[in-house]
C-alpha cells in the first residue's frame, strides 16, 4: 500500500490538482485550464465530472491510499469534492479542508474625509 496526498487548490476561475508522495515530492499536477476551455465554462457540472474521470482514472486502478487536502474558495468546491468522493471512495483515507478563514471578519472600510 502506497500513501499519497492529493492537494486541491480552488481559485476564482480555476482548480489545480497536485499529487505528492508522503515526503512532499510532486508526482503530477493538473489544472482545469489545461483542457483549453476559457472563462466560466470550465466550472460547469459536466466539465468537472469529465476532468475528474480524465485525470484521476489512472489512480483508481492502482493500490493507492490518498489523503485529500482542499484549499481556497470557489463556487464549485462542494460539487467538485462530491464527485471526487464518489469517484475515489475506496482509496480516500482522509478529507481535510485547509482554507484560511479570518478570525475577526472583514476589515472595515476607511471613512472618507472631505
């Protein structure tokens, strides 16, 4: 049994996948932008499902155990993680979200002086 980490970074318009071993050495990385689709079209249900099947199909048939780490915010984060859990349900050991949340809320805007 081999142990790997799947790091997923959600940005406003893109999603990056990075597969590393337990020492931190990057084995492969992919992004939604690599499929040559521009704008918000790449954040649709069918495109995300196609991206997961296309890029993570090789992991499904190997004897791997994966820790998944999520970071960042995106409107399709919940959908992407649901498809990922359905696709790799036997291989996933843990699923953590490392997104940074502010402790005191947003900074207030400066008062305008005339």
